[in-house]
C-alpha cells in the first residue's frame, strides 16, 4: 500500500516537474512534493543514502483553485518503498491520508459544480465589445484631463507604507514553534490540493490561456527589452485605431438614424399623418433674423441676437468650411479672386431632402443633383452682382439662403467677404475699408459666435483677420479658431511644433473658446463632399500631428467642428434670447407711446398698409374718369383741338384763299389745302389733343384735394403713378386711320341746313378773327411802343427802334389808305419808296424791317375788313340758299368756318367715344400694372411713402412682429428643453 502511494506521488512529482502551474521559475522535485521527503523514493536511488533537507516552500495558489476538479486516474506502481520512521508515525500518516481523500473528494465535487455554473453564466453574458462606444469620450480621455503624475507624487512613499505594514518576521518567529508539529501533515495536504489544482489546470479548456510555457517566459523577457518610446507609440496607435473604430461606428449609427428620420419626415410630407407639422426652432429663429435684416433701426434699436459670423482672409477657405458644414458645394468659386461680394446668411436645418431655397423665392434646388447645384451657384452669383451698386465692389445687402437636409446641424451662419490687405485694379478704392466695416458691424454683436478661419498653408505673420478678431473679442469668449489646409501645412511647414502652437493658441495674439484643424479638399472644385470627407479622415488617421499628440482627436475634422459650433450657437441663444426679447418689448412700449402722443386720431398703418390705402384711392379716381359727362369731354376736346389748329387754318388756309380774285378760286384753294391738311396733319393732331385731354383729366382727379379727407402723404406716390402710367400708355394706332376718313367727309360737306347753323358759323368766325386781331394789336404795340396816352399817364417812352418802327408804321398805313385792295405782299419798288420817304424825314430804315412791319399792319387791316364782312353776311343766309345768284354779296368764308366748326364737332365726338369706350379702360389697366409693380418694389415704396409717421408705424410693426416671433421661439425652446 505504501509502495502504491509512493509510486502515485512519484507520478505526480514527474508531472509537476514537466509542467508549469503559472510559476515562472522551475522548482526541484523535492520542493514540490512532501512525500519524497518522508519516504524512500524508488526512482531516485540517491535518496537511499541521503536524506533530503527539510524545507518549507511558499505555495502559490491559483485564483481558479475552487473550479471543479477533473478526476485523475493514478497509475499503479508495482515498486515498493522503505520506511525510515517508526510504526506510530506510519499509522498517523495513514490517518492523515484518509482525511486527504475526504478533502480531495469534496474539493473536486464542489469545484466541478462551481465550474459548470460559471460556464453557464459566462454563456449568458452578451459580448460587450461592440457597445464600447456607449461610454462617453471623456472617459477615454481621463488621462488628458487628470494629471496622474501629480497624483502619484501626492501618494506616500514605499518606505512610509512599509512602516504601516505588520512585522512579518516577528509573526514568522511566533509560528516557528508550531512548524515542527504541523509541518508534515500541513505540507502533505497542501501538496495534494496544489496537485489537484495543477491537474485541473492541465485538463481544463482554458489551459492555454493560463499556462506559462517556456516560450511565454522567453516572450516576457523579450517584451521587457522593448523601449518605453515604442510602448508609447504602440499605445497611441492602438488608441487612434480605437477612436477611429468608434467614430466609424458612430457615423454608421448616425447614417442609419438619418435614414430613419428621412423616412419619418417623408411620411409626414405625404400626409400619412394628418397633422400640421410645427416649424423647427431654427426656422423660427431664422425668420426673426430675416425681419431684422429688413428693419430700419432709426430709433436706436440694436440687434444683438446670436449668429455664427464666418470671417477670414481672402482665399483662406471660408467657403469650403461652410460647404463642408452644409454638406453641399453651394457657393460660386473662383481662382484667387473675390467671390463673396455681399454677406450670405445660411440657415441650416434638418429635413427629409437635401434642398436649398431663398427666402424670397419658392424654387427648391435639389442639392443631390449637379444641375441644380450649378443653377444655385449661378443664382447666388447673380444676386451678389445685382446687390453691388455702381462704382462699388462689395455690398452690405444680405442674401438669405436656407439649406435643409438629413443630419445637418441646426444653426445660422453669415459668410462675410474675405478680408484683404491690398486694393487691386478693378476694385473700388474704398473696398478694403468697406469690408472691414461690414466685418466689424457683424462682430460687434456681443452675442455673435465668431468663426475665425485661418489658412494653415501660409505664414502666420501674413494673417490679417486674427488682429481684427482680437480687437472685437479680446477675451475669446465667443471665438472659435479654425485652421484650414492642414494637409498642406504639414507638408510645407518645416517645424510641426508651429502648428501645435497655433492650435494651442500660443502663436496668434488672440484667444478662443476652441481650436480646430480641418482639411476641406485637395483644391479641386469638382470634388464631392463625400470624397473630401474620406480624404480628411484618411489624412488625420495617418497624420504625424495626431500620432505625436500635437493635435487631439476632438480638435480635427469638420464633423467635430460642426458639432462644436452648433453647441456654442445654441448655448448662446439660450443665454441671450430672453434678454433680447425684453429689449424689444421695451422698444415697443416706447414706440407706442410716441405714436399716441403725436398721432392720437390716426390708425397705425405701416408702409404696406398705407400703400394699399393709396392704391384703392387711385383706382377710385381712375374709375371717376368714366363718370365725366360726354358734353364735358366734347367741349374740352373741341376747344383744345381748335387752339392747336387755328393758326394753321388762319395762316395757311384762310388768308391765302382770301387773297384770290373770285369765289371759285377761293373755294378751289380752300378744298386743296383742306385735303392736304387732312391727309397729313389733322388726324395726328386730333389724337395728340385727345391724349393730352385724357392726361389733364387724369391728373386733375389724381391731384385734386378732397377736403379734410385728403392725406398729403400720398401725393408723391400719386404723382409717380401718374407719370409712370402716362409713360406706358399708348393710343390705339388704328384710331388715326378711321379718324382721317371721318374728318375728310366732314370737311367735304358745304351744306348749311338752317339759319341757326349759319349764325353759329358767323359767331365762330367773329370770335376767331377778334382773337387774332387782339393778338396782332398786341404785337404792333410791342413793335412801336406805347401811345401818347400811356406815355403821359405812366411816364414811359419809346426806344430808338420803336421810334423807327412807329415812323415805318405810319408810312405803311398811308400806303394802305391809298389802295384798300392792296395785296398781302409789298413790291420791291414799294419798299424802296417807303424807305426813301423815311430817309427824307431823317429815319434810316432797313428793307427787312419794312417788310416785317408791313406783315403786321396788313394783317390788322385784313382782320378788320373780315370782321366787317361778317356783319354784312349776317343776313346772307337767304342768298346762300340761292347760291348767291343775282347778288353782289359773297360769304364763302362763312361756309369755310362752318365746315371747320362742323369738323371740330365731329372729331370731338369721335375722340370722346374712343376715350370713354377704350382708352380710359386701357388707362385703368395700366394704372393697376404700375401699382402692382410698385407693390413688389420695396425700394420704390420706401422712396414714395416717406415721413416720420410712416417710419414710426413701420418700426412699430416690425418691433411687434419681432417680439411675437421671439416669444413663440422662446416658448418652443423651453418645450424642447
């Protein structure tokens, strides 16, 4: 029996000697099994002659010593043993071995059960490797946030800790007395338990994980030889790989979330959910900013609502950064030239489709289609050029653009023209100062987030914008610094530490909330946003700046920049929006008080409402033209037309015909001249008269004051509408042709039907001739000067020329008295006679002066003769009916004036019909078109509707609207929070 047990112990020793139980050193056989020290070992002959020394070995236990034990079948050993102790010791050993079996059996059974339960629990636990991204990033960055070296220095030294530990030497000495009695049994039990653990490890499924082989021992030695620098590099690479892995997982989840949200929003757009979607927060906020951009702050109302103001040097990459944030190439591009010529407000919001639209247009540009992107860039460029005034290079007018798409960060950005240092040819001389003033105006807003863009590929000393930003925000409480073109900077900069100094805020004389480094492409304008993202991620994954910890992982990529800017923007909005709402509330109260004190009896009508009121008044006045009586129209037309043609009738028709010898020649001359006049001039003159008459009536209605109801604030607008309408209105071209036929037929008629018409013709002729005679008398008086009565009463005299003309007049009057039938023109010999007669009296006169004076003298004589002839013809209607047979009286001139009078009446009637039936309606249509054009032209309305009252009402309306929208926005903001 003892031989069998000894053989079994020998087998255990051999297995322990040839295996490893997790102890890195090799132990001799005598130190691992206590039986070899108490019995003779048959396999080691040297044990027969030499007794091994008694040693107490420190047993190292595995943490798995309570796992279930595998039953091990011991080999039967035929060899015996030889005892070197007394009999009672053998009996004591046998009893202890029985206790060992009990302990061994219990340990094996309990360990097996525990191991089986552990394996079951282990299978139930899910694999958490794919969910490490749930842990916030700051957990992995604790080594950056917490200074571990300071903590280690704060801990006590090892010597201080050793003083607090118990004295193990004294404890060992106190246990020495029990060592001799308990050591054999204790060591035996320990050896058996240790052997069982080792057998369990050798037979367990996880033996490869915990077995320390000779090869592993050699690898540990080799690992210790690795330098600390290589360890740090390996850890950093592993950290970067892990971060990129989590970043990809996060992007994958964001992409899935984006698709899901897109589907939900699409379902809402299709009307599956019968509910009205509320406006998003960013859309509500953008509306407030749009109203403020049009607000004329003439009452010292300042706008301090937050925006993200993007500033930078020209060609620093501002537009590229904005496009990466908006995820679309939406801005026009140029090679080294100024492309941003006016501020562009871009509102980013989330939506099911990636689209863009202007605030004043309903067209949506699909940003996933290249043709729509090209059209959008072209539209932005056109708007910029149209906003720039003549003689300028940049404009202060803001272009408002809204971009919606899945996954976009909600914010409002304002892209400003790039800051320049030199004004080049083709630019306005004040371009540099204008850009500085625009940038300062936006950055002076204490709640604006300043996104400072700096080109990393150029020398830092060439930066202009950093000085400007440091002036506007010296403490850097609202500034975010962005270093662009980092790929070129890493390639070209000799010292990478310079980039680190920029990102750490140690190089530029400015402070910022955060510093970011981004890559926005390779300089190719045809690159897509996805390709730029991939290039940026690949660059930073392999960048030495990131591997050497010059850049932190959270400081790179436009994705992190977009998240940081959005967080800062909304933080600033939540902190300041209520204060701004209170400011507008106070402004509203001040404006309302001013209105009540200045205009207590007037309604608060803003510019648009006043325009609508003026529009209705103007349309009412146009309609009033149709209420003008036909008699009034015809009287005005006939009178005006005769004023226009009377000179031609008298000078070119009547006077030449009156110089003829008989009535036949008179009628022939009149008919010819009337026909020529009708074919060439008369219809056109009549249409001109009709159009001028319509203008006069229209102007009268537009400018006529209507008592107490008249509001002079509309006068300028009515005048502009009248002028524009008259400019646009054109008379019907076919009216002249029809009017020519009517006038020709009227002038061909010579039949006077009754005495009343005859008397009317005589009266018309007398009025005309008397008017001409009066004008002629006035001309002669101006030529010869005042008569003797006026000279004595008013103490005035004649000039030398007037004296000469007076002498000439007297001589010519003698000539007419001598020959009453003298023709209208002087003969040359008559001129010579008159001149010589005047020279004989000492008056030197020019022949031209004689002829000029004769024209007026003969005209007066002829008109007086014609008036006398009219009196003779008053009773000539009877002779007219008999065609002046057997009568010396001839009244052909009365018939001529009757024909003229009848033509005027018929023409006036025809023109009146055209006015009332056609032209007034066309004029009303033109007025409506002009009013519609003015309604769309805000600048025109501002120019035409001016005054303190208009401005006050306009400001009051805008402030109310801003306050209401801000309150709605604040309420929605609280609900979201």
